[in-house]
């Protein structure tokens, strides 16, 4: 038989392509669900942590000056 495709051959190829598309879509949805389920840090949490760090550093600075004044006296 020459290289002519029959209707059955075309249908089999189309079915394979459709299966590939469906599988790829399911995989994509699973990856999106995994990303959405991952815990992330919100910008508000990040700013809160940065402000807390600045507060701790300022507190340590004030405390160290107080301790140095007590020691020097």
C-alpha cells in the first residue's frame, strides 16, 4: 500500500493528539494547584518583619549605649 492515509489512520493520530492535550492540561492544573498551596510570605508580613528587625536593632543600640555609660562611670 502506498503512503496514503486512511480515515482510520487519521482518526488514530487525532485521538493520540487529543490524549496528549488532555494529559498536558491535567499536568498543568496540578502544577498550578501545587503553587497555590505553597505557603508564601505576603508583602505585609515582609514589611512587618523588616520593621521588627529595625525595632530590635534600635533597642540594642539604646541598650548598648546605656550599658557603656554605666561601665564608663
